[in-house]
C-alpha cells in the first residue's frame, strides 16, 4: 500500500510539472503574439495565465518540503516500530516482524535478516513460508566477513534454500538476482545482515542504497542498545551473586552451629529451623533472578530474623512492620530489604539488651519509600556517608562496617538502575542512637495504586 501511494504521488507530481511546462510555453506564445499584434485582450489573458502558472509553480516547488516532512515522519514511525521488536534481541520472531515493517518502506521485492550462521526471516513476493535455520549463503558470509554493505547482481539458487515458492508462478518469474546486503554491527562485532532483494538491476538506485544503509545502521543501533541493557542486567545479577557470596559464609557457619546445638537440646525446633534455613537459601538464589512482590522480600527478611533469633535469643531482636495497603504487592528487585536488616543485626547489636528493628513501606506522591530503622549502636555522619562511597574509600567506615558498605552500595546501584535517576538510598545515623536506611523508588507509586484497584 505504501509503495502504491508513493508511486502515485511521484507520477502525479511528474504530470503536474509537465502540464505547467506546456501551459507556460503556450501563454508565453500568446503573450508574444498579443504584443506583436497589439492585442490587449490576448496580452491580458496571457499575463493572467502566467500569474496563475507562477502561483501553481510555487506550490509545486514547495512540495519537496512536504515530501521531506512526510518522509521524516515515516522514518520516525518505522524507527519506533522496529525498536519495539529489536529491544527483544535478534530472534526469528523479531526478525520476521522487522522484515515485514521494512518491506513496505522500500522498492525491494523481498527482505531477509540473518544472524552470523543462518537466516532468521524472509518476507516478500513469492514466499509462502520459511524453513528456519537455513545456513547463510556465500554472499552473506562475504558481507559478514568484510563488515561492509555490498550489492550483488547475480545471486544464485543458494540464496533461496528453505523458501516455499508461489505455485502460480514459475521459477524464472520468482528469480531475485539482485540484492543489497548490509551488515548489522554491535560494537566491533558483526552480528548479522539485512538483505534487500530486487528483480531488476535498474531498481537499485541511490535511494535504495541509502535506505539499505540507513536501515542497517538503525537496526545496528537498536541491537547495540539491547546488548547494553542485557549486559547491565547481567552485571546487576552478578553483583547480587557477589554480595551473596560475601555474606553467606559468615551467616552459614553461624546458622549451622546453632542448628547443631539445638539438635542436642530441642530436636523439634532444630528441624523447624533447618526447614526455614533451606527455604531461606532457596529464596535467596531465586530472588536474584527476577522481580518479586515486596511481600516475598519481607517474608524472606522474617526468615532471616527467625534464624538469628535462634542464635541470639528471641528477646535480643524485636521487629515491627508497617506496610501501606497495596504496596506489599509492588514488584521490586530481590535482595533489597534483607541485607539492610542483616546490617542492623551484624553492626547495630549491643552486647546486652534488645535491638529493635522497624520496617516500613509507604507511598510518597509518585514514589515509594521503604525504610529500615534500628535503635542500635549507630555510627558517625562521616561513617554513614562512606557506606555509599567507592570501594577504595569504604575502609573509612568505622567500626568494621566494610561488609555493610558493600551491601548498601549494591542495593543503591540496583535501585537506581531499575527505577532511574533520583532513586537510591539515604542513610541517617547517630552514634549510640541507631540508624535509619531509606530506599526511594522513583515513580513506583502508580504501580502500587494499580495493585490497590
């Protein structure tokens, strides 16, 4: 439909220009005759006609601006549409959808996309279906190796392995010997190709070359963005794993010693604690892989406190919780509340007396605030500031709180990565009075409101 519309517009503009040229010549001839014969009527008619021609010519000359505006709008629309698919990576489904979108914007008879080893999708005239996994053709391998866009005028049958031809047409009609192959580049690596096929060499002009190059660069940029996002997600998961690896051994040995002691004095409680410990570790590993409801993170925190109470005594740790209605179902990155509570236990407990820990979650305008406060030992303002500092500065945190700094900084980095700038962690502490750590999740309140409804 787009191709028919562009063809009609181009031919209509050509006809208008031809008409204006003929009419201008006619009116100029009439004007010359009127002047030569002193005919006032002929001269007036010719003058009026030329005035109309000048006005119409101005309108036609402005048409390219309108066409450029339409082309810009169309390009932005295509870029937005392809981004929705390329944001999911170079898969067969995404490649097929992108081919379908791009085909309408070119004069090509068919379009295909490959990765480094095989064709992912093929869309165009004479193709009823596609058998995925067909190995790349020699021409495709050539572009993958060179990393440069190339044109081919004698593509052989090896280009069409795996396609299903239209039964109503013969092989000669379906031949697409001409192609423009553009590489898909991610950083310094070629990850695939975009291939435009034509029936005749005369169809490949500067416009088609520019379109192939432009779409190749567009898809490359979108794939690069996808790869960066994927790498950031992997880095975030790796950071969680690293944090777990640093915290777990200390907690593991203390818990096993506690369970071993209970087996001699209270076997029933030892079995219950071992069951809780098993669930705790399984949930810890699962929570690093995906988003979870805040209620699950809070349940995991309670499991941790139950284990620590078995070690220190139930009277040594007293927790309270206040969660605004609806916020408990908000999806959050796993492992963001439990590390803060663990820090309070590890670094806030006095030698005697109970440690009170209060966990709250509430909305604040469009944001969600999650706070963990304790009445423990606390720390200086400088030490609290250094908990969020770079690793090289973290040794400045007094009281042996290096592990606390690693945990809090990890939580802060992941929250900012997920919820955007303005999100993060705020620490308020006073020596001898306790510490309050607040997580700010920017823009998360609308999600909580939907859950309430």
